[in-house]
């Protein structure tokens, strides 16, 4: 059994099924035994559960970082748009001042 591939498969299932995620959070060992369809020794299944938990946590962190980067990008775009608007307003103000004989 390719443990890494099995962990990836289980993580995918848990991330995409809210009921399964709740069950895994409450009973990780039992949930994994059910998903695998085998009764492994406790030490092996606990190690697998820890691997799944770690992968889920890292996936959650990556998603949060991606969301944060998106929000930061949007804030930068908004600030740039406001700066451009302020620059245009200043040019209009200068043009009006020139028409009125002010510099």
C-alpha cells in the first residue's frame, strides 16, 4: 500500500464531505478503519491518522494564505485606483486654477 497516496485520497474525501470531516474529527481511528475497510493495529492506524491530520492542517493553512493573498491583491488594486483618481483630481484642479488665473 502506498501510504502517501492513501493519505492524499483520504484527505481529498474528508475535505469534500462535511459529514466525513465531522466523523474524522470525532473518531479519527474508527473513520480511517471504515474508509480503508481494514482493521489495522492501533499504532499503524494512529500514525496514518496523524498523517491525515497534518495534511488537512497544511491544506487549510495553504487555503488561508491563498485567500489572504487574494485580499491583499484586491486592497492593493483598490489603493492604486484611489491614487489614480486623486492624481486625476489634482490635474483637474490645476487646470481649473489655470483657467481662473491661479497657478
